C-alpha cells in the first residue's frame, strides 16, 4: 500500500468532484470456486476501492459522505475460527487508520447509513457492479434489481473516477515500471523455452509461475498460442511445431495491483521465414509509428487510423490489398487483418477502468466510438491523450480463416481485398506486437527499462543465445 496521505488526498479530490450525496465504493468479496472455503486464488480487490481505500482484504465497503466529509471503512472483524484457519489480520479500525480514514463500522452499519441517506432524499453514488454478490448487496441496500444497476450507477462518480485514475502519478508510474520489469522476465522466459515439441501449456505455466515467483500475479489470463489469429487464444496441450509462429501476450500485476501487458510473436524454430518476415515487418513498423506520433493533444483515434493506413499501404504493396488506401480504410477493409483497436488504457486494470464503461474511459463528447463498423467498433481508446496517460500500442495482422470465408462469400470489401491471395495465408496464424506507452509532457515512451526484444534480428538472436 502507498502511504496514507496518498489515499487521503485522492478522497479529498474525489469529494471536490462530486457535488453532494453519499459515495459507496464496494470492495470485492471472496469468489468461491467449488465451495466457500476454496475460493479463486489470488483474491483480487476492486481497483477503484483500492485506489481510494488501499486495503486488499475481502468484505469491505468504503463510504464517503460528501457534504459532511465523513469517511467510514465498513467491514466485519474476523473471528477466532478465521484466525485458526488463516491467521490473524488487522482490525477494521486499524485498516481504516492505515489509509487515513477516521471511522470504521461493522457491515450492519452500512444499511443504516444508506437507509438514512435515502430517507433524506440524498443521492447514493455507486459504480457499475460487475460481480453478482455486489449486485445482491446493492439490491438489498437500495432495492435496485441487478438488471437495472448499470443504468442506475452514478455517472457523476464514474466520470470523477475516470478523470482521476486516467492520469498516473509518479508513484503509479514507478509501480507500472515494476510490473513491466516482471513482464520482461515472463516474456524472455517464454522466448528461451520456445522450441518444437514443447507444449503451449508448459510454457504458459512457466510464464505464470514467473509472475508469482516475483510476488506478482498475471494481469490477465496468459495468451500463448500458435493460433495467434485467435485474439485471446489460451495455451492448449498442442506441441509447438517447426515452421509456425507462436504468439505470447501476457503481463504481470504487482502487489499494489498495477499491470503490464506486452505481446511478442516468435518463430517456433528460432528463425523467421521470409513469408513471416514480410508480415512481421509491417506490424513492427505500425507498432513503431506510435512512438513518433503519440503525444498530449493527439487523439488516439487518429493514431489508430494512421496505423490502419500504413498497414493498408503495406498490405497493398505485397498484394493482399488493392485500391485506394484512404477509401479502403474508410470502408473498414483493413479490419479483415486488424479487427481490434490499437490499444487501451492500462493501470490497475489491464484494460483500465473498462468496468466503468468504455464509452467514458476511452472516449468523450468529442470522440464517440463508431459502433456500426466491424473492427472500428472494437476500439477501446480514441480520446485525446494527456500527460500521464498509459495506453497500449498493440497492432496486429491476423489471418482468420472463418472471417476470410465469410467476407469472401459476401463479397465484403471485395474492391480492396485480394481474396485469392489472402486464402493462401489461412495457415499463417497471427502476429501482434504490444508495448505499454506512457504519454509524457511532449511525446511518449515505452514503459520498461528493458524492452522485450521485438526487432526480428533481436528476437532471433535472443532465441539463439538461449539455445547455446
Ligand atoms: N492483452 C490482452 C488484451 O489487451 O486484450
Ligand atoms: Mn493489451
């Protein structure tokens, strides 16, 4: 946890951003796997609760009365049975003290606070819940059915939290750098282990173990697959095959719950073929373009579109696309190869604050997401960049057999796509290169003191050295 002043000042700022009412920030509860005492491990606290109240235990709720300024940490102290099985933990009062909260109370008090606020006609602010136990808590407290809670969530609170969490402080950047340093070890371990005959699951398990051995956890389910064309392909029991590519997308989440998210794609046999290199170099140049253009004031949507145009130009040069580049991009033809956006915000959640609603996190009044076009509708971040934002830069080129068949059958974007040639790539897989970008005062930089090798010669050299 950071020192208590960090949490005090965050809550003070939040109180200034919310006009009136009572703010409820729900911490998460344990999530049982197959019976209550066998919960999914590790327990993960809610990120907004962590941001303002810092405590990592389950079963807590943070309450802020905006008008009176009174802050209360709500939760039940553990009993002797819990101590016998899990050991002792701090009392709720001690936990409140540690984050500069003056008051603590048992869970039964929450109902009293909320009922009193409702009786006085005061606003009760809560964020959109994403776990069903929290939805039940909200239903019990406020009588709002879970199906209506997303729309009943406080837009004022969502916007305030997004405003604050979007800009990373120096402390947070240091924590993100820590996550990237562990991410580096995860990725380079994978690079050392990749060779024909090893299963995807074996390497996936080693990657996850690296995160844990540094006191971290994975920031999302590790993606490690020779089917790189599946965006979130989980490791399978398939053995790595000579001649294929394997895509590794993984990251660490530090003890303070700050994330990293990187992707590398490498040849199983340690050497890219010329066919693989031709596609790889396009993704590499798209990835590198971001470093040149991303800076405060620039819309990330425009960076995404610049990448789409570069990718289209290059795919045209090797005969996979045709026609006018701008028209092809406007028609969404490039989404055959790049069906997702260039990146997303990253912080305490790997897709930072996605639970609060992407429309509020990645967009604003000026930049509304386009929902009517395949590919463009998957953008997670389009708004103007600000100093302190952290976004991912993750272009990719994928050959998705079912998508190729569907678009060909429909003749979709046929004037921009050379289907006959594209079909010969159905066994190619997919390539993505991803790094995490910090927006600085006058530009941007990759997070991570050591950059995971991604230039083809560096990848090959790293893999070769690991085998010697
Ligand atoms: N790294 C996984 C994702 O960004 O969706
Ligand atoms: Mn990502």
